[in-house]
């Protein structure tokens, strides 16, 4: 098996072990199923392979090993990769997880399936206006600055409800949930706190009538903590593709 293939297996094993430890009976998936599939309360944990800085060939290798959902941070780099892999387009799901400037929204609305990093209403409005009618609504998460770091983008927790209500009303977007990149913490107990805060924030939104099913949290170093707190999507780069 290829190196990337065996790393993918190892990550999926980590995810399964973390589910068992947390008492979750989750199905581990390599892309997000279409929303039309009944969201019948079944627990799902999706692996998003973060391919930023790695070439199209690495994505091709991961796809050959069964991976379908890929996360990218930089719009220009992602567009080139998506183009290079055009013949696989129907089998791949592209997720933007990095910062999005207003002047790049059109390209993103035209080619991505998901955006996890919506951090301003203006960006959401532009994505909705620019999403082509022929495509399914763009699936989005609001990025939350869960550790309240001055250097990090994302809505503050207190702003999330109003933002979620505004984004949920946009016609060409489907608001699916919340995403966070917590401040790194060493021990697993400390790692769980921001993930728990994000889970509680999602529950509070749903208690206000929103219907959100996605908690995008957990990376190579803290996926176990995120899974224990209810992550539905983990975004894993280094543990699959190697050091950047
Ligand atoms: C790079 C990145 C990841 C993956 O991080 P690893 O530590 O390499 O697993 C996940 N989420 C975001 C937003 C990233 O920028």
C-alpha cells in the first residue's frame, strides 16, 4: 500500500479508537454524504484530508486509497489543484478551510462544495449571490474564534447566534454548523475545553430553532479530544500527508 494510503488507514484507526473510547458508535466516512440522505440520528464522523501545500498527485494517491473529501487553505493553490484533477471532479469533495477575502468569493462559489471558514457576513452574502444556480447550495460553517485570540479570525461566541440567523436566511447557502481552530493545548484534558465550548454553542443555536449538524473541529494533534466532544468532521493534514 502507498505511504499516503497507510497513513489514511492509521488516521481512520485513530478516529475509530477515539469513538470507542468516547462511547460513540460512529460510522467513519471519507466524504460528507448528500443532505438528502436521511440524517436519521445516526452518528457519523467524517475525515477531511487537508491537502494544502501538497501537490495534486498526493490528492490523487489519497483518492486511490478511498479518500474523497479534501480541505484546502489557499484559494489560488486550490483552484490550480482542482483544475489539475478535473477528471476526478465528480468523485472529490472540495472544502475551503482557510481565510477568504471578499475579492476571491466568486471563484470559491463557483468551484467548492463547502466553506468552513465563513467569518464575516459580507463574505457569506457574496458567496450566496455568486453561487451558480446550476450547483447545489454551497455548504457552509461559521468559523468561531473559540479561544478568543486577538490574532485569529472568526466570530466571537456572543456574535454567533445573530450571524447564524443571517446566514441561514441566504438563499444559495446551506448553513451546516460551526468550525474552530482552538489555541494549541498540550494535554488532552485541556484540549477538550474549547471543543466542548463549540459543541455547547452549536446546541444553543439548535435550541433557538436552527438545524445544524456539523461540528468541524480537531486536527492531527487533537483529533481524539475533538471526537470525544462530538466532532462530526475532523480536518487532518500532517498525519496523512506529512510535515509541511
Ligand atoms: C492546516 C489546517 C488543518 C490541518 O492541520 P494538521 O495539524 O496538519 O492536521 C486543519 N484545519 C485548518 C483550518 C488548517 O489550516
